[in-house]
């Protein structure tokens, strides 16, 4: 049986707070409800594209958050960002992340975006492989940081 059979995609809303908090907690082993409450409230007003939830049998099993550029630091308005992908651990490796990413990239195209950015720590090999497999390449942006 196909693991994706019966998986439905829909717009992520603030009503998904409990599910998103639980997914995040299962992955990172620390509760961040206040963080997600703020993020979800901001999402509904901040982007030209909605973020997406993946459901199976009425349960949120994964989500993706994306946004569009507003010409910050010279980044053109034709750029979209993949901010966060979260999937319940028991669903890892079953195609949920790919399904969510494919839908987000499709929505980016529909609103006229030409490029998608994602930021990944260079030692997170599993994420680097995932995005490489999805066709992402090293871009021209440079990460700058300063220890405080």
C-alpha cells in the first residue's frame, strides 16, 4: 500500500497549533508552544502563499512553512523561502516532506516566484541530501554571522 494514499494537503492555520507543537516537540524534544503560537499568527498575514499541512485520517502528520521575499537585503521579490518542514517521526522516509515541498514550490510558481531559497546547516547531511534530491543547488547568497 502506498504510504501517501489518503494523505490530504490543506492550508495550515492557527487551529493547527497543537499538532504543529507536537510535531516539533517529537523532533526536537522540547516544547515551544509560545514560539509556534506567534509563528502561526504571523503566517496568516505575512506571505503571498499559504503554508501547508499534510493530514492522514484527520491527523496533521506534517507541515511546511514558506514565505515570499519583500526585497530585503537586495533579494528580489521573485524569491520564495522554504522556512520549515516538520513531519512526525513515524512518517519520516515515506514521502510526506517531498509531497509538501512539491506543493509549496508549485504555489511559489503560481504567484510568479522564480527562485526558492532554503537555509541548511552544512553538517545536516540528511537535509542536504533531501534538498539536493529535490533539485536545490548551492546559491549565490552568503551567510554572515558574528559571535556575541
